[in-house]
C-alpha cells in the first residue's frame, strides 16, 4: 500500500521545524508514524496522532475537527485498499 500526501511548501517548512523537536529523522517518518499510530487505534480522540501532527505543523498543541473530517475518510480508504 502506498499513501501520497501533498504538503504546501509553508506547511513542509513548519513540519521540518517540528521535526527538529522529535526523535524521528525525516518528515516522511513523522507522517508515517502518525498515520500508523492512528490506524492502530491506540490514540484516544484527544491524543489522536493526526490531531497532533496538524497541531505541530501549525505550531499549536492540537488539531481541528475540520481536518479530521477532511482526512479521516481518505486515510481509512487508503488503509482498506
């Protein structure tokens, strides 16, 4: 299975800045880790990996319900493929 995520250059720059604060060594690994954590179902709604990644990219502590509506179905479809 292959998942493609397109990031705006400004978002990518923020992701790289967030990456500097994490033990992971690439943005791809950060995103892959976050998606895998989401799939595993270990994260609660408040600690959802996608919420955290979006929050890091925006320089905030958490994410938004709008992002979840936009991306959750897409990620689940990719996972089922």
